[in-house]
């Protein structure tokens, strides 16, 4: 390994100040900012539909994940990373439908037609994979996949910044990548080995049959090895005109993601600075008043601007609090009670409930895990 990921003739422009499009992991890191981590509401609605098949209705799903009904109304809306991860943790151990493991990339990407039209109609497999990595932020940008290519072998490495659901998310992404390879190389494309972190979320024999290779849990990282002899061979059904049309559409949809969050990002930065300066002690209403003064707007005006970006003040404040809480807990300079006060929570129990809902572990357990990791 160590060869670059994609051939130089892949047509997409570089992202993130010159990062080559074939360097998918670095490109994703460069394009996304931590404050922008989100997924499309379509993906979360699919999680909600899966939960409903197992007896968890929409209202209960929304209560358990903290996702409001209005956040799911528009297919163009984005759901913040913390809420999406809460949804993933909720459904990861629910058995999928019996035909789940038989789907192809058309069935998998059907809810995302622009992405499917680009990925499934590329000039060749390498370009199809490159297009997927370049535009997968249309689905979400809460994780990172890196790829190294050496000849006919592709190695994928998956990382999700979360304390739970890592292997579940990794397998879903690897399963899709396997489908893309099989789409372009049905005869020679195959999975060689799959390693996943944590415990098995489904019967290993079922996962092995779905991927066609051995699946090992409890590993140090999430890693998939794929063999694809036809990586650079022309795709016989490639339609250049349609490809360029949908490629332009994908670029336009991605471009709309950035300006749509400008005000929310500015608010996040202001709130982070206010918390760092110790101005959050009291309640969120104090921060709201300060934000209105800073942006020279009324509460109604601030709420209206955030609503236009498919978010609201409490969601933005929640993202800031979650980021700051993790940082403060790992620093170990303040007690958990002091951190609760610094973040503006009304009580220690309120802070504990918030943190556990966002990250799946209590603040004390998170601090212990961080200390244990540093010791080793």
C-alpha cells in the first residue's frame, strides 16, 4: 500500500486548497469543518422507518434521538451529527429485513438519485469510486473513509468520531463500496477481508455471506480489502452526456450545502467564544440574548434566519456544548460539576442527560475512557 488512491485523469477538481480528488480521506477532512458535520434528513428518515418496523414509532424515535418532527419534513434539510449518531445507536442491533443483504447500489442509493446517477455511470470503476467519495457529503459528512490503491487491490479504512456504532456504520459503508465494485466488475470484483472494531451487531455468518469473505470483529480498525481487476477498464454502459449532466447537478447540490449554513456557523463560533470566556453560566437564555445583541437582531429575527437553514438555536447551542464538553472532560482541569456550570446547564443531572444522549456514555465514563487511553 502507499500508492495514491485515484488515477490523475479523474476529472473532478481538487478540494480543500489543492487536495487531489483521488485522496478521498484528505479531501473529506479538508472540505468539512467540525461545525458542519451533518447528514441529510433522508438518511435519518430511513433509520426512523427501520425503527418503526421494530415497534418504535416516529414520536418515540424522535424522543430517543432528540430529533424534532420539523427537522425531517424537508428532504433538503440536514440533521446534526450528534442526533444522527443517536439514531444509529438506536437501530444498530435491530435485525434488518430479510432481503436487506441482496440489494445492489441502485437500491442502496435510490433515496439519493443524483449521487446514484454519477456513481453508477462513471467512465470506469476508479472514476466511479472517486465520484462517490467526492460527492458522498450529499448524504453526510460525519465520518471519513480513506482508500489506498495498489494495482488491482483497494484498501478502505473507515473512521467515525463516535463512541458507539462505529462497526455498524463501517459495515454499511463497506457494503456499499463492495456493491460499487461489483457493479463495474461483476466477474472479478470481490471482497478479500473485512475487519471491524467492537462487538458483532448481527450474526457473523450472515455478514460473511453478504460480503463473500471472512468478517472479524474486535479489530484495531475498520478495514476492507477489495480485489477489482477491471478498475480502469472502460464501463460499457457509460453515457458521457448524462454523466456530465448529473456531475454538474451534484456539484451544484454540494455547493448549496456551504452557504446554507453560514449564519449557523457564525452563531456557533460566537457561542463557543462566549462559553470559553465564561459567559454561559446561568442559562441558555442568557446566551440567546447575547447572540441577538452580537448579530444586531431580535429573537424572532435570529430564529427566522436559523429556520431558513433548517436548524434552531437550541440545536446550534447543543452542538457547541457537545464539542466543548468533550474537550473540557479530556482536559481534566475542572470537575464535572464545574463543567456543567461553565456550559450553562441548570443542574449536573441535566448535563449528564445531555451528554449521554449525544455520545452514548456518561460524562464520568467518557473522562475515564479518555484517561485510560492516555495511560496506554
